[in-house]
C-alpha cells in the first residue's frame, strides 16, 4: 500500500489496502498492520474519507476550527464549544 493505507489481510490480491480511518494517518509505505495508523493529537483532526493523500502525513492533522475543540487523540471531527451567556442573557464569545 501507499502511505495513508495499510494491508490488513492476506493475500493482498484478494484483500486490498485499507485506508487509515478518520483521525489517523500513516507515513509508512507497504504497512501490513492497522497499528501503523497513528492518531492525531488532541486539538487536531483528520476527516474520515477514502483519500490516501488525506491520511499520509502528520501535517494532515488539522487544527480544530475557531469555536470548536477536541480533547481526545485520533478524532475525525471537532466538537462545538457551548456558547457563553452574559449576565443579561446575551450570547457572547
């Protein structure tokens, strides 16, 4: 397989390469185990898609957007921050 993929089963002709799942990436070529897919650190994410180029480098781990957060490793999405409400009921950031 190429970076971003792994070969989980044999024979390779029957069981083709699989993608690293969302939140994970692999820079290794011809990996044979899902364990090569490393998780992005907390605060970053990688979408769950079928594109090897989206999962083949640590630089594919994107920062969570403004007003979102991610407290866990290896996530495909970030969570929305709850809004703050001031003393008179106005929503503030």
